[in-house]
C-alpha cells in the first residue's frame, strides 16, 4: 500500500508540473535494473503546451503533433541544387536528410474571449500521432466548449482538420473568422479535377458547415478587440496573418508565411513546394519579416520549433530566428 500511495502521489505531482515526469520514469527504470523488480505502469505522455503572457492576455500554445519526413530539399529550396539545401542544414547543426515538422495552434485568453487560432489535424491525424489540440486545451484547464472565437490563418488541412468532430462542430459555442479570398478560392467548384481538389473537399467538409457562424474578412479588418488581420498571400490565395496587441505588447501570428526556421527564414527567396504562388510567397515573407525584424515584434509561426514563438533579426540577406525565453514572464 505504501508503494501504491507513493506512486499515486508521484504521478499527480508529475502531472501538475510536467517536467518531473521523465526523471521519475528514469529513476524507476534504474531501480528495476538494480533490484530485478518490475512494476507495471501505464505511461501516457503529457500533452505539450506552453503558456506565456502578452500584456493582459494569456496565450497557450499546443503542440498538435510532429511529423518526420525525408529529403528536405524536395520541399524547401526546390529551385536550388539539393546539395546546397543539405549544406545549409548541416551548417546549422540539423540533419541533411530528415526534417521534423511541428504544428502549433494557439489559444488567446483575453479575459473576455477565448480565441483559438488554427485547429490542427483533428481526428484525421490521430492515427499518426497528430490531432492533440483537445488534449492540450484540457491540460491547460480549458475545453473546446470554452472557445468563443476560432480564427483561421488559411484553409489547409493541418489548420482546419480540428474544426469538426464526429460530424459536428468541435467548438460548439464559437463563432468563426475566415479570410474571404481564401474561402472563395477553396470552396469554388472550379477546384474539382485540379491539384486543389483535395483541399476543396476538406473545406466543404470542415469549413462550409460553419458558414452561418462565420465572419468573412479582408485585409485590415478587425478580428476581435486588439486583433487585426493582414493579407499575406502566396502560400495560399487568401492567407492571413494576425496582429495581436495588449497593453502595448505585440505579437504577430504568421501562420505559414515561413514554415522552417532555417530554410524559410535564412533563405526567404527559396521556393517551397507547398507555396501555391511561389514568387508571391517569397515577396510576402520578406514583407512580413522585414516588419517583424525592423519593429522588433515577437511572432508565432505555426511550424517554428515548439513553442513556435520568438523574434527575427536580419542576417545574411535573410532572417535569424531567436526563440523566446523568459521575456514574456517578467
């Protein structure tokens, strides 16, 4: 009984603080190796979340999951020789032959609204270890029913997959904000029979059922008090970034304007396979990150290294990513 009680206390403490889970597991493995004893414990990884302040707002970033792929040069720098892409990765202490991609929806607690920006993969990704947004919200003390507004940077599957759950709205008490140009493109029947048909079907399944509760916006429109939309097209036809400000503190939610902290930021002119208009996407990257670097604004990039928040400074014709540390917490 004493052992059982100790395990329960230890498990609760680890669940509360998160960081202690790994040492506990390692210590018990070490004990088993020395004593020959074996304990049967179900270990469930805690959802990865990161919380920080922006003025009076509290932000919670959730890691919806990760994906590992091979041959980075087939996605980034597609207008470059593969050896050049590999050399840049190697010079920055990254594998030349593999790429890790993460997904980072964020919840903004303004005190009066709970604004979710992008929704991850949802049920469609869970078989692959993705779609962890709901778990992350729960770990942070929220539920899907608490969300009052869902704002979407654009309508690719890894951003809209979590909108529906079992055929019903996952965020049943929320209203929605979507770029008009983005919705018009993906919902149009003209996408049928084209490479965009898969995206068209995903929008019809996940976004169109929510149209009556959706506000369709354009460049410069207000999303909510303290939050403004800016058109940043190229990655997709109506891709948006969102400016968030509270008590003089600023953050830009850049979505997929830049998708890799080295290959997209240090080389903003390199073509990316997923950018629909590659020239426009490169021009948009420079416009957005020139602003971020010049004005020293923090940004959250959906695919940046978790927790996906940091700063950008100009370097070698591109931008260096500087991850956040404790500047938001004091």
